[in-house]
């Protein structure tokens, strides 16, 4: 799909818009490292500017931390200067906040440019406490190294109100510097429609209906 | 200047129907004080006048006690326990119905943020009535004998820091146990008590079961010294608590006292640091630090002290100080000029005695009484700011190297109300909880209250407990003790 | 000529030893028959001071012993007292002038009182503690803990039982004690000290003073290291005085009806409530 997306965007004047692609046997991550490497290279060759990888949750939960680290490092190597690396932790499968924190640090040390909560296939996804923990990790990493890593909550953010709460979390935890798409993005689909409906209410003064917003 | 500034979120005052004057609530009605005197209550955030309330003197106290005694003898002591309970349930439900009104009045009269009144004070107050309503007809199972008896008429004096909540802590158990009450609210915060009187009327509570006499320290003394009360319940300063203990020493009156504190909040090296920082903030800045159990001494293990302090200061910079009626506000107004003076006086000794003061840059409003969130580092045990209760948003920070040293410093005080422990190691938490001489121990949390949880202090933090099964003891005649 | 009795010198009991009063003073006790019985020590404020030091230093070890251990020690006191019954009966008869039968009943009741309180040590938190159902994800429990150093003014009559029924409950709760024997009927209290000394009670947990109540009273009332007082042996005026002075450190002061009750233990304990969050 990456070439199609790239071709279409270039055609309608969106040459500067980056394309993000999932790779590494998304969403389960259950394939050999060799396959994951090819998957990643493929996406980059097709024009992806950003790669969304998933961590190996089986390895993480069974204690093979170095394996998780190594996989991220290798994928980052392939991305090189051509693509940013987003590392999806799949926090719903990690379950505890301690695990989310640990996985966040691991991903950052291994080279993640962004840490992301979920694939969107598992609930619970980007709850406020999980996002808070990741923002704390990112903040502490910045204090230690001076490097700013981005955070992307994805999944479960359906309303504009939810989104605003997330933005407040970012401002109060990592800080105002993170309130930019380079460092914070929300992964959502239904959210856009709610945002449009809220915009309609602000403009017209009365409550809007989903019938007046298209689904794609 | 950022793109993401918060808008104001003002709560409307409209729901608060504060009358220009209030009388005293005696015998089920609002009556004028016998000498016709009144005094003002203001909004400490704006210094605006809210209302003029009746000033109760000795003769008014006498009328109230007589009314309470008559109600006890003729009605309340004869009423079946389950009916008593039903009155308390009614009161709880009406408080819940009028919760928003209570929250707004409380914030206007006290200066605390509306978020606190709305989310903490008022719900807990209603919960206290609900909890104790359930005890009224189950006292024989409470562990105080098979036929526990009330004491009779109780005189109750409450402070200004949690006006409605302190009223609930006093009146709910007293009534559940079968006593009648005369309650004297704090001088600067009478309004929610008077609103509560209206609730008693709406609940159809028999006349004289609850009497509320507004006034000052002299009014309180008249109540303590009235010959026909059986018990005194007091929450306030240790100094006044001792004075009360002396006043009643030659009488048959019993007393429960909830007095001051200088709680240690211990952060061990293996604490979850971000959580601990939230707990420290809550411990000292919740309710502007006007809390007897405030975590006013932070004692950090030396090897994590820098990290904790750095995070603490960053977090303090996010505290929003200002209009208590704004739902975004974290830190509200200091309750009175008098209290502000006290905070300033003791804090200045921190500077004078060599501690290092730090506050984030906050713009304080020009009218009203305000103090910025403040910490002092480099504090030692002998500093006044480490020993005396400041009762304001001022935190004294000390350090320790070994766990025994932490305990020694924490216990080195004549107070013993509460303490906090931050550590992720279970055995250590339980060990510290055992060593600490405090009546309420919060491990990996702080400032949690519940009607089912007994609250009270060791040493000079007071006598007895409030809340839970243990709190009933103060309102029932003892099986084993005698009053000569 | 039959052999001459070797009369006992009645000394104080402090820190597990039997010293004389540091003041060197004694006072005379005559029996019910008006004949000389003994010269027990006339304790001074310095003896009291030393007793408090001993009590304070021994208290945390006593409170930190297991409840089972405390219970066993209180039971041992009953065992040793049983062995000395006749000695107590004789002493009580001479002092109080009651019949042997009445004295025996008193001694039996005193022994049974130790047994009764011994059984309470490890049941206090079951009966008086609680796990509290707070409305949030917290584990919350309340547990009774020892108060500290308790001063006990023993009743005069019954001279042995009066001392025992104040002492046993104070100890059961993990406190250390300073027993002030009745001024007029002090002797069984000191003999009780001998029982205590041979019953595995750590030194300083129990201290026994004889002397003038009115002399010791103000020093006890104002001592900032004494946490609680049982005023059984005081009259109303003395009780009022000690309550007035005791307010300076908010001493927990109680007077109990005769008879055994767990409230006698719990009145000299403090309830501690502990919260901990529940979650992963």
C-alpha cells in the first residue's frame, strides 16, 4: 500500500506529507527477525518515511529483554537516516504500569524516535494512566540524555474531550515543547468525526449529528 | 507564551442562596441571639462580606443546652434506634441532593478550591451521615457491650479548615449513638453549618436534637464549661485542647480531642518517585496545608533527595493558585488574615534559622489572603519550621541515610497524628508503619479519609478516634470506666 | 526459746532490682493489731524519676515481644504467685486484719486475675482491631498498640488484689508500669515485686514504689514521660489534681470500676490505622 499512498499523495500536491507504514509482522510481531527486517526494508524502499514496529511481547513478558532491545536496534539500523522509527509497545498486553515504563525506556535506549501505545487491535489501549507513564519516561529520558522522544497514544481516544485531556497530560508532564506533531500525535479514526461535530457546534451553537459527517 | 493556555472555568455562585443574616439554630428554629449581637463572615479570596451571623453568648449557649437536654430526655433517648437511623439517612440524602449548593457555599466561606469542596469535603460529609445512620440500630454489635448507652448532651467545637466535614465527623456519630448536640462552628466559617441546620429542618429532625450556636472562642468556652453537658468533642489546636482538658478536669465530662500534627512524609530510596512526588504535593498543598494531618515534614533518603527535589519543584511550578471558584484552581486562599500572619511569622523563622526557601513564580491576587506554595530545604530537627505546626502551604525538607534514622526523626515530636511512607518494598512499609508513632499511617498514598476508617492521634495530637467502629466509643457510656 | 523471725526489709522495686529510696527515708507501717509491721521505703521524686527512666527504656522491648511471649510471662506470674500463696495470705491478714478465709479468697482472685489478662495478650487486635471497608481500592486496617509508660495508683483495700487488677491489664497491652502502692497498705505490693522479679519479666517493665501519695502525685502528674494514669487509689480531689496537671502532655487518665474488663487494657492502648493502595 505504501507505493499507492505515495503516488496518490504526490499526484494531489502532498509531496511534503510523510507516509508511515507498519512493519515487522504487524500487529502480532510473530515472525522471525529475518522476515521482520525484509518487511521493514520493503516499506522503506516503497517510500515510507516512518516505520511503525511492534515489540515482541512474548519475549518481553518472558524476560528476554535483550532480545526485545536487539530487535528494535536492528530495525532502527535499517531505518537509518531514511525513516523515523515508531515503536509500538502494545500496552494492553503489557498490562502493568511498571511494564509500560520499562518497555518505554527499553525502546528509547534502543533507538526509538517515537513510542506508541498500541496497534489498535487490543484493548485497553491509550488510557490516561498509560500515557502518563510513557510521558514520564520520555521526560526523564530527556533529563538524563537531552534527547526528546515522541509519544503517540493510539486506540480508545474517540472524543475531542479525550484528546484534550491527552494534550493537558502532555503539557503538564513532558512539557509544552512536546505539543508539536514532531513529538506528539494521536492515533485515532473516529476522533476526527467527533472533532468535526464539535467544530460544528462551536460554529452553529447547537449539537451536531454524525449523519452530517462522512465516514471516509 | 504558549498556544495551549487554559481557559477560566468558573463555577457559578448562583446556586448559593446566602442570606444577609442568620440567627442561631436552637430548638429546631433560627432565633435571634439574646443580646442581639452579630458578626460578619467574609470570603477570604476577595474580602467581600458574605453574611452577618448571630453571636452566641453564655445565655444563648445555655438555651441551646437546655433545648438539647429536653430533646434528649423527652424524645431522642426514647426513640427506637432504627428510627434515629432513618433521620440520619434522610440527612445524608438531602446533603447529597444539595451537594452542589453546599460545595459553592463552602468555597465562598472557606477559600478552598471548588474542586476540593465538590469532590472531597461534601461527598465525605454526606458519606459520614450515611455510614453512621447504619450504626444507629446496631450498636449492640459494635463491641461496647450488649446494651450500650449514649452519654446525653454533647458539646462540640469544630475548626475552620473543613467546616462541613468536621461538622459531619462530630454530629453523625453523636446522633447515631443516641446523644443530642450543641455544636459551635468556627468563627470564620459558619455558613455551611447554618445550611446544615436547614437540612435538619427539611429532614424533620425533632427540635433540639441538633443545635448550632455561632460565635467565637468565648462562645466555645461557655459551651465547654456548661454544667449540663456530658461530653466535649473538640477539633482544633493542641494549645486549646489542653486548655479544655484542664477546664473539665474536675468535672464528670469526658472528652475527645483532635489536635495538631507535624506529620513526617518518609520517602525511601525504593519509592516509586513520581508517585511519591504527587503524594508529597497532596500531603502539604491539599487544602492550602490547612490540615492537621498534613505531611508537613518531608524526610527523603539522601541518595534520592536530589531527584525527588528536582521533580518536586517542577511539579510545584504547575500548581495553579487563584480564584477558588475556578474549577482549575489547585491552591486557594488562606482562610483568614490571622492565619496568614501566623504562616508568615513561622516561615520567616525558616529564613532566620538558616533554611533555604523556594517557591515557584506565582502571581498572587491583590485582594484576599494568599501564600505561595513553599518549600524549605536544609532543615534540621531543631528549626521551628520542623517542630511547630504552620498550618499553611509550607513544607520543611529533611534527609536521612538509614531507615532507623528516618523513624527516629519522624517520631521526634510531641505530635503523633499521621505519617506517610513511600517505598515499594512491602516488608519495609510494614516495618516503618509499626515503628511510627502516629494514629494514621498512609503508605504509598496520602490524605485519604473515609467514614469507616478511625482517625486520631498519639501523644499531643489528641484523645480518642473519630470514624469507624472505634469512633463510636467516644459517644457511648463506658462499660468499665467510672466518672467520680 | 523458739527461733526469732528474720523480718523483711521492704525496699522499692526499680529496673528489676530492689534498691532503698535514694533519700534514705522510710515510714512505719503498723498491722491491724496496731503492732509494728515494717518500715517500707518512703520514695522520693528522684526514685520516681529513676523508675520512669527504667520503665521508658524497657517499654519498647516489652511491646515488641510477641503477644504470645507476653501472655506466657503474665501466666508465669500467676504460677509463681500460686507458689507463694501462703506468704501473701499471712501478709494480708496482718495488714488488713481480715480472716484467713477472706485473705485466701483475695489471693485466689489475684492469681486468677493474672491468668485472665494473660489470655488477652494475643487477642486484642482480633477483638479491638478491624479491617475497614473504605470506599476505594485501599487495604485499610486498625490495630491497637501499647501506649507507653503508665502510672498506677493501687487501691488500699484489697491490698493485693487492688495492685494486681491495675497492673495486669496495663502490662497485657505492652505497656511498662510504675505501680504506686497504697500509702496505708503497701506491703503486698512489694512482695508482688518479688514475684515479678522471678517471673521472667524484663527489668524495668514493672516498677513499684511505696511512700506518700501526696508527695509523689504532683511529680507523676507533671512528668512528661508518663503517658497514662490509673487513679484507682486516689480520692476525687487527687484525681482532679492529676487531671489538671496531666493536661500538659495530655495524659490518658482513667478510673475503672472494680472487676476485669478488656477496656482496662484498651484504655492504655492507641489505635493505629494504616492505608495501602491495592493495584498493579
